[in-house]
C-alpha cells in the first residue's frame, strides 16, 4: 500500500483526553478516531490490526470445533424480559423503540438470542454438543467510557456459546476453549494469565478471566511467583497453617482507649503488634446479623464471607444498626459479651491469637489479653480474608505476588440458567425432555488491540507484534525526488509484494524527519530505508523491536526479511 | 466440516410468511432465521456465503484502490441535523438516547460520519483523492420489511466514499467503481445490468443502479435487446422520429361522449385508434398549473416533466382544483379554449397527430378532427413520456425490452452536497480553501445473497455458484453403519481437506432419502455419494447445477473435482 493512497493521519501532540498509552498511541499513529464518547472509527490501519486479531480468533475457534454465525444487534425486549436482564442491566443496556413502538435492546451480549435460537432449532441429543461463535459489534452504555478502546460503548467482541447434554460435555468444551484462548493471546504476543474469577450471580461455577498484565489494569491478580496459579484477588483461597504461640494465657483486662478506633490507632496506642489485634466487623447477612473476626492486619473478603455463610447478600451493618444492636460505636465493637442471637465467625488466623486485644462493646474501651474460645465463642473458623503478597500460593508452589490486569477474555460454565429461563430443551436418548447445559466464552477483540499496544510500545510509538502488525515492512524513500532512490524504492516495493511480504510504502513528499518519526509511531516490525547508498544498491534495514539496524544489499533483502519475520 | 458438528436446520415445509424463493429456500436450507420482523440471524451456512460475498467485495474494492475502514453504528444526531437528514429521513432512521439523554441515530448510511471524519483529517490537496470503504451492519426501520434478506431492517452493506479536488478525479473514481461493481456481480455469478438511475434530490448527477434481473424485482428496467444500454424506466430517454401523416386536416367538431372518460373508453366509443387521441393532464407545477399532453397510448413520466419545467415539485391537480380552474371534470379536459394563464406543453408524439380527438373542457364532450398548433397552442414539445417496449433503444442499437430488477448496488456522484453542509474543505495548491467533491457507492451484501438465490435454484433447492458456495463438495455416506462405506467416506473427507477442497461431510445417522433431499436443498455444486460400490472403491459424483452424474474411482476423484471447480 502506498502511504499517499491511504489515510494515516498521525499527530505530533498527545490528545488531551487520552490518559493511557494505548489510547494516546492509537490516536497519534492514526489508527482510530473518536466520533462520540466511547465510540470510535477504525481508520485503515486500525481496521487492519482489528482484522488480524479477528483472523487469529477465527482460526483458533475453528480449531476448537466452533462454527461461526452472525446474530443481530437488534433484539426484541421479550427475550431479555424472560431472563430478567431487561430489568437488571439498567442503563448499560441500550434500548430503542421501532416505528411500531416495539421495544428493542441493542445487543450487549447474546445469551438470550442464542439460547432461544438453539432451543428452537436443536431438538435432539443427537445434535449436541454444539459450539457456535460470532465476531460482532456490541453496545454497552458504560457510565464512564474511557481509556480509548479499553472501555468503549460500541466495540467488537467474539462471543461463543456451547450447548450440551451434560456437565462432562461442558467440561470438555471449557477445556477446549481454555486452550483456544491461551493460543489466541499467545499468538497476539501478550503476556497474560488465565485467572480464576468470580462466577457472580449467574449460577455457573467454573470461570476464568484472561488477564493481560498491565499497570493500568483495573483488576488485581494474585499469582504465584513460581507456578502458573493465578486468581482474581477476590477468588484466591488462603492456604496458610498459622502457628500457635506457646505464650501463657493472661487474665482478660478492660483498658481505656479514649478516641482510638481503628486497629492501627489502637495497636499503636497499646504498643502491641497489629497481628495481635482481633478486628470485629458487624455484617448484615440476608436478614440476620453476624460478627466477623479477622486478624488486625487482614481484610475480610465479602465473596468468601458470602460463600461461607451460603448467603444471598452480605453488607456491613450501618452505624445506626450497630448502635441499636450493641449500644456502642463501630470502632469499639468486639466478640465478648455479645447478645446471644449474634453469631460469631472468624478467619482461621484468629484461632491462634494469644493475649490479643479487641473492642469491648463499650465506647472508648478495649479488652487486652483476649484469648479466642476462652473469652468468646466462635461458631466456625473459615477462610474469610483476602490473600496478601508473600502468602504461600494456594497450589503449594511459590509465594503470592500481585499484578494489575486488563481483562481481555472470559470463559464461563453457565450451566442451565439461560436454558431454563428460555426453555431450551432437547429429547434425550430415552425420548425424555431435558434442559440443555451451556457455556459462554467472550473475547474483547477491540480491547485486545489496546492491550497489545499497552505491552508493545516505547516513547516513540507502537511496536506491533508480527501476527498483528498492519504491514510487515515500512519502506521509506528518503528523497523521492532523487531518481536513483525513487527507482530502487519502487523496485523493492514490487519485489516485496511479489514475495507476499506486506508493505507500506511511504511515497509522500515529506521531510525525512517526518517520515522516520511517523514510522516509529506507526510501529511496523521492519523498516527499509532507501537513502544515499541507493546508487550502490544498498538500503538500511532497521528493527522496530530493538532498534537494531544494518545495511543490506538489495539482492539479499527478501531472504533477510523472510528470516526476520519467521 | 462434519454436518453433525454444525447447525443446518433444514425444513420440509415452506415457511408461511416467505413469499419469494430466496426467502423460502434460505430459511428451508437452514441458512438464516428471523429473530424479529426484518431482522435475521445468519446460521453457520448463511454466515459462510455472506463471508464469501464479502471476500469478493473486499478484493475488488482493493483492486479499485479503496482502503477499508470501520465506522460506528452509533452516530450523534448533530451530524444528521447539519445535513438535514435527521428531519427528512423520518421513521426509517432508527434513533435512541444514551444514558445522558444524548440523541443518536443508528447508522442507516455513513455519508455524515465519513464526510465529517475526512473533513477533519484531510487538509491538503496532496492527500486527495482518497477512496475508503467499509463492510458493516446498517439499520433502517423499513415500513414493510419483507422478502427475507431483500428488505430487512438490519442488514450488511458495503459502502464506499471517494473524496476529490475536482470533477475529473471524481469521474475517474466513478469509472473504477463501475468496473469494480461489474466485477463483483460477475464473480457472484449474477445476470445483472448497470442501469442509468434517478439522482433524486441529492444534488449529484451521474448515478447507476446495479440491477439483478428477476421477476420479483420491484423496479422496471428498460434495456436494449442488442446493446448494453439499460436504464431505470423512469430515466430512459425516448428517441423516436414520429412520422407526419399526409392526411388532410378536417374541420374541428364537438361530439357527445356521454359518460366516456378514459382514453380507452373514448377511443372505443368514437371508433378511432388510441394513437390518435390526445391525453390531457393538468399538473400543479410548484405554484402554477400546466396542461400536459401526450398521445393516447403513452404515459407521462413525472421525472421528465419535472426536469423539462425545471420544477421542484410536480403533481397532478386535484379534482377540486381542476373543477375550479376549468369548470369541468378531469375526464373531459383538453387544450382548446383554455384560460390564458395555463401553459400547455406536449410530448413530441403529439406534434404529428392529424385529426385527433381530445377533451372539450365541457362535461361529456370531446373534440374530433383536432390538429395541434392549428386548434391550440403548445409552448414546447419535449420528451415527456415513459419509454415503451418496442421503442428504439436511445443509443440507436436495437429495440427496448422491459425486465424487473433487484437493486444490489448503487454508485453515485454526490458532488459537494455533503462536503458543503459539513464543511469538508482542503487547501489547494495555491493555499486556498476549497470544498471537496465526493462520490458514494453502496452494495447490499446480504441482499446480494438473496439475489443470487433468486437466480440459482430449482424446485429442489439452491444451486450455489462456485465462488459463493459455503463448501465445494457435499460428501454423503449413504450408510455410515456399513464399515466399508464409513472408512472410504472418512478417507475421502481427509483427502479433500488435504487438497484444499472445502467439504461438508454428512456423517449424520439419517436415512439416505433425508440426506439426498437436504443435499439438494443446501445446494453445494458437487455431491460425492459413498454407497454400495464403496467396496470396489467407486463413488457417485453428481453436479447440482445440471444433475449430471457419473461413477468415479476414488483415485481419480481429486483431479475430477478440481477440474469441475475450475
């Protein structure tokens, strides 16, 4: 492609609204343009890299046995009402009425449509399992669209759905998709982790998020420094054997702690380590109240608490509720002398505390020399806290580290939630009606692009990985008015095309400095510069990845480039 | 692809709501399913043929020098207000508000977005001309969605836009696009015509519609039986030299025509040929009234009338207006004894009428022996009528025939309408601001699919052309429980794939009759049946196109298929 015939509007200045590198660079390098908040046009170069990611996704989906289809964006509200998401998704689901005042959603995802469709068309166990996918534009009216392609309101997604007669078949599909996703993100050149994630309220169980490691990620990942264990921090189990101290138990004692409320304040005031403190939080668990204890330096994880108590909903009790129940302020509550109907549960770490301290259920008072089970009753000890850096990895290998991650993929065993709501049934081998079991699997295609740029750039611009790059070679004629340079450049342009090496040929009448700066910004892997040595048949070959450069004779160029791109 | 692993839900019955063959067959063969009125899911086979059409479109667009991009469906209302189409497009333009109550249109087309984008990014004549295109989902809330993919509310379109400094450059782009469109529809196997079309109100001039010939088409095409002339019937000029009769002019005479009003009635009553009648129609032309004359067997063409009078708006006068002006009923008006302020214009054919007849501006009276220019004044004779079958072709070659056509493409010299409205300007070589000149070019991609099926089917199903077919070969094992058939079929399945011949392998446990019927319905070009002769290594090879079949030894299969698909 001749640069003069395409549209690559590079910018010298960083756009004021672009906070992160991928957003800045994709705009500056002329790949995308915003047309409304969270809504982007993909210019020719942006479209090319998008299509390259799509190609990888297609190939790996087909390998996993999935067939491509294409479902509509306009979706009748009826289906969304049947699953209840018409009501629960709120303003994120974009809605409109047609000319006959029929309500439609703009597809934010396609569980409703695909489940209804497959439920209508597949009536026998003989046609299961079935793996389908599509690559399509999705719409979500994000409250705060930002970070360019990372959180847009109109974006490209690959969504796949699998349909099964039984859990074993779903497990198999899940494994295949896990592998396909690993292949896809590996081919995209990404440093990522498959992370154990929260299945939320959707009834399913197993779920992994594919996270690209990046400082600007909005999620925290806990991962092992030696194994491939990785989990969303909310989902990482804590497997620690806490050692019991052999210190003698002292007598319980009430002390004044005037105005000291937080664990840190009380710890400092009493001159005792934070690890000896017992932190007490009053939770409202569905319709009852539970006092939850953790070590002073630990944090309670709501999701673990909810699972431990098999609750639908847990939230901290309000100040008002605390006062009513315990007649004290939040900063002074504790497990001793509690009303009998308040259950006490504690994280495992609390069990080994000797001569600790805790709130006394009296304002400005704490107990010292507190010993669990002697001074108060605990109904159960469980894993209730967030994992911390330095904790042993739950798989027994290495220690936990934290990283930030950008979610680019999500695989999910849906189970029967949607199939039940939408009546997706089939006849089993015995001729009996059964409900289908489902999995769903998403990849943010345009978001993956942004994640790639987050991991592949330097101060001068993007550095595209080989499978994603819009063109392999950037061919630059330093001075196209020079006859020798011009002829040689045209000759190389033809040779590259004949050898199926994709090439962007900067044939513009611009100063060399502008061409070189644009070339670094755009970030193709190989740059071939035709300059002063053109007369002798020599050109410069430079790698965007590491800046390495060498002079090459035109006769060895094709072989060299082919070996570089391998 | 194994048929057991994909979704091809064939139907025996024709869907009740499907009026035309392409709709019936695409549903019956399991290619598409409707999810809402005018909204379809492309099932795996439908998606494949769609992607094949898209591939052809991409290749020909690139050859024409166009670069692909991707613009959003969500479009701020502001742009549409600037061109006025927010108001003029009515309910066809789908609209919605986001969570902040900002108004959006769902892209029905992208002139507004692309003109604004290119106007922002291209500031110099050096970067023109520029050809861009996209393949994308469009939304139009049709009043009466019908005919399956032919008139949907959500559909796939290729839209291209070119930007120029001058008309000559636009003319060149238009020629390239004309050629690209001809290539595309030829590769799709379609019998089509490039038809001179009406440029409507959009300011442009040259425009062609690409029409696929089909009885179910909604447009009438006038084409030459010998040359490649073709025009929308509304746009075909009439080039006829009418011969003057040498009959002597007789005296004007008023006759009673009690209750006879139409030309046919009066002609029969008077016993005179229709060709001797002068038909008079009173038109309201902008703010004045004009009496328009044509020969009794001809029809006035509003578009020609509008152009002849350089009018913005022409419509037939109402009965009330006619009565008020001429004090007579519509069926009795005529050009003699008219009020002086009513201009009379006539089609060329009227000039040569001798001793004709016409309304007398008195109820139930007509004149006979009427001779134009002697009995009434005509301000001008022009080409005002619709062309008719049998007329000479306007290019002087052959005679006109009529055909019905499905519009699958449209190319259009937009001129400066959008660029002016949206301020798309550039600096010319002299550093002066100039307005860009534009062309736009659309192809209904999903509609093209339907048009292909209209031309490629028989009573048993679809017959896909080679470049569009979802797979080249349908491989059928008649009885997969038979070990020899099963092994041979699997072996052929592998061989075909190794030779890059795409194949759908019917490995289902269905009766042979079901498999053959489905195979005809689905319509792949080559069917290979592995049956009783499997033991000797023989299979049956049948062409969907013409039903030809022969037995082949497995050793000659690949060569044979390759030659068939060439």
